[in-house]
């Protein structure tokens, strides 16, 4: 599998780095060139991290400069393997008209808009400070694929758009937050995409099945389908046969907290 097939060459050439997960069946992820930036509550800072755990895999050495998006001392996003691997199934599914809810560092915005199969990308972000900083820290206006991207300041749970092929949401600071499914249902109701996905859905799927008596080791494609049907969401994942096994790996990852997080994003 050519991990760079399907990307616009100019976007690859302009990327700050390209992160691959060789053991995963997904495209490599190009990231924009970053530089540190400081806002009133948010900042993007460079960090030296020599190794970190993945989402579907164990610890990895990091061969690239890392950056962290931090608000009030809480890291909301970074370029560690945990973050990158968790986005890859959704990146692989992006095509046509795509909505990404949550700007963060713009990693998904860059990678999704760099895909030739993506014709239009709408990124929804509610925080004006993040949007203002993003133009600085990710060189947004110089992206070769910039014409594809529309950046909208709005609450992701209230934004409405029809005619969407793929909806992806990443608006939460932690995995296994109890508000995720309710938030996702609201977004999907307002943006009724043909397919959708959200950050950390693999953990919710396995947790949901386990709550119904399914041992994590017995989690299969049938349970992925049952979870999606139970919540009325046309979730991505099973396009790749290894997906249920990856769900099991993520759910058992010792680097991810096992307890649910009963808080609102």
C-alpha cells in the first residue's frame, strides 16, 4: 500500500512533516508547518518528546518535532502517535464534501483537504482565539489546497449544513467522555452526512458492547454495526477489515484511561 497515494502533490511538498503508522492500514498523515504562537488563553508550543504511546499500538520513538495546543494548562492536541493514529481511520474515509468539527491544530484540516477525493472541506470551530492563532501557527493562508477549505466560527452542535458526504467530530479534550455520543447525535442531526465518525469512537464501541455482556476479546464487526445502529449513526470503520481488532487494541491500551469521564465538553 502506498501510504501517500491519493494526496495532492503540492500539499505533500508544502507539509511541515508527514507522519506514518506502518502497521496500520491507513494513509500517512501530512501536517502543516507549525510555529509557536501565543494567545490570551491558548498557546501553541514546541515540545521535545522522545517517545509516546500510540492509540492502536504501543510506545513509539518520535522522529519529529512535536507541538502542543494548550489552554489553561490543559493540552487539547499534539502530534504524538496517540493523536495521529486516532485520526487516521477518519482521514481514510474523507471524500466529497467534508465537515470537520473542531479545528485544534489543523492537522485533520490539512490532511483531509490534501486528499484528492475531497472536493470541499468546512471546518467548524467555536473559539475565535483558536481561529486567529491558527492563521499564524499553521500558515493557513499559504496552503496549496487553501481554496478547498472554509473555516466557520460556530458551535459545532448548532451548525447546520446539508449535502455532506462525511462528517468528523473532534471537539473534546479527553477520551471516553460521556457527553460524546449526545454531542455527536446533535451534530449529525444538523449535518446529516452520508457517513460520519468521531474521535475515540472505538473506545465507546467496545465499552458499549462490554456493558451488554460482550467480552472485549470477543468484539467483532457485528458489534461495530450494532453500536452504529443503536445510536442512529452511519459510522465509518468497517471499510477496513482489521477495524474490529483495532478497536479491541485501543480499548485495552494501558495508556488510555479506562474510566468514563462524566463531564461536559
